[in-house]
């Protein structure tokens, strides 16, 4: 599995801790930044990661900002992407198992490093279950095709 990862300046320390975890688990990844604590707008990072996934270069992505919410909103704007903000293990598992979310977002000002690591492990170990959830995911994707005036 190949992971795209990125963060804003608020989440640099948490991103680096997650990268250490990915290295320990021998998970292939690419870091899309940011690399310093200089201010950066999270949509710029979310866009890079989401497009890399939508283009098939990576199977999944991890995005981290202060709350995880802005990253999820930005990533969800990319066609074909489903991003889920997770703050507990159950959400991390269900993001994949029920919603086939390719992107997990987390908030560095909401959760700590150890919990974030637990979420990533749960998320990486989960797979989409299909079944009755498949119909719901298809409906989510159909909404993308609607054209509102």
C-alpha cells in the first residue's frame, strides 16, 4: 500500500510522528509537506494529496491540520475522493469498512500522538467490506455527478 501524507504548519510534529510509524511498519509513503512551521494554507496540501490519490498514484492518504476538518473539506472537493475526519478508533475503522474513504484526516489540536498512531494502525488494517455499504458509497459518488445551478 502506498500512502500520501501531508499537513499544515499546525500539525508538523504529528505528521512526523506518523511518518515514523509508517517507516516502522514498512509502509511506502510520500510526504507532500509542509516541511516547516512557516504558515501555509491547508487547502494547498490537501489538493496535492487528493489529486495524487485520484490519479491512482497512491491508494490512501493521511492529512493533518489543527482540527482535521478543513483538510477533509478540501480533499472532498476533488472528484472521486472520500475523506473522513477521525478522532477515535471506531471512526478510523468505519471510514474504510463502511465508506471506503481513501483519505483519513486528523486534528493535531484535537488528538495526541499516541491516539493518532492508534487511528492510523486501525485505518491501515481495515478494508472496505462492500455489502450493503457499497450501495451507499455509490450514492455518495452519484452526488458528485449532479449539476446544481
